[in-house]
C-alpha cells in the first residue's frame, strides 16, 4: 500500500476529484487513512465527512459514485488527485456537475454550469 | 470582496491551482484570509505556507509566479479553484510541471512527467 503523510492535518489529507474524460475539477474533500485504503481496495472513491464525522462513500445516498480511474499523489505525499468517472454526471450535492460552478467576478459570483439533477429528487426535502 | 468560510480549518482553506490552458492540476496549497485578499487584489496567487508559517507569494524565490486567470469557489464557500498561467512552466519545487507527477500503480509509484527545471539551479544547494 502506498503510504501517505496524514500527520499534517490531524489525520486527514485533501483530495481533488477531476473528471477523467474532460479534466474538469469536480470537487475537493478529505480522506483519512481508512478512506484512502478503501479507495485503493475497492476502486470507488471514499472520503471522510468532516460535517458528519464518519467514513463517506461518495454517492452512497445519490447513487453518484466515483470510479477511480487514475490516482496521483503529490510531491510531499500529503495530498491526492484522483481522476474519476463520475456516475450520474454530477459531483455536487446541489445538482451541478462540479462543486466549483461559481466564478468570482469582482465582488459578485457568476454562475457557470447547468444543473444535472434536482437535489430534492435525490436527497428529499431535507 | 467575496467572503469565504475560513473557520473549518483553523483559518485556512484548500486551494487548487489548475493550468488555464491545459486544465492540468498543478498543485494544492492553503490560503488564509490575507493571501485570499492579496490574490484578488494583485492577480498573483498568494498562499499561506504551513511549513514556514507565513504568507507565501508563489514564485517569490523561483520566479515561477502564478497569474490568476479565473477564480472559482465551491458550493460551501470553503475551497477555491484558481485557473492560472504558470510562469516558467513548472509549479512544483522539484522542477516538475505539476506536483502530481506520480501515479499509484499497485504498491508502486510510476513517474509521469518531465523536469522543466533543475531545483538546484533555482533554489541552490539548500
């Protein structure tokens, strides 16, 4: 198993998910050692949810799993870039393809992207 | 000024630098509020160096500055994606174009990339 440095951020490392086909950056999230090992073992991307404080298989509720197609680590062994096939075509819980669907334009935010799904359909009324 | 949530990570947010022309992910680093504001103000990417515990204008030693061409924020306002023009053609202090120049291949790491510069020429013998 490739060893990473989980010490810099209290057991977590930042992970970038990038679309394997288009190179669009879809999201950033965190992994602990368990999610790293599960990702390598299963081929499906697992994160650590900081809000829920638990292991999080991406897509476990929405069905929008991420298949890991290529995994890269950085020069310091403390962050990861995963090229994924994004099931369902959207990574963001708001229904957009990418979590980064807003561009800074002066003091404003400009929407750039279209909704792939309606969050209420997928997650319920919350 | 667009407001971000710096509370989740002790005053820091993770920032992805992506090549504006090729969409290659070059590096990930962190910003505090000062580096965020300086980046917006100057158009040059500034980070917070966790190892040196100080503001860090990317390229300040190597000359390999990053010009911010497009700045995106994520759905939670707690991370940033910046599309950059990478001066000098390399973001990594090891001389590679991207910090993510190693692919996980089973238990091995496979080099993918070529050196743009020799680190000793740029940073000295250290």
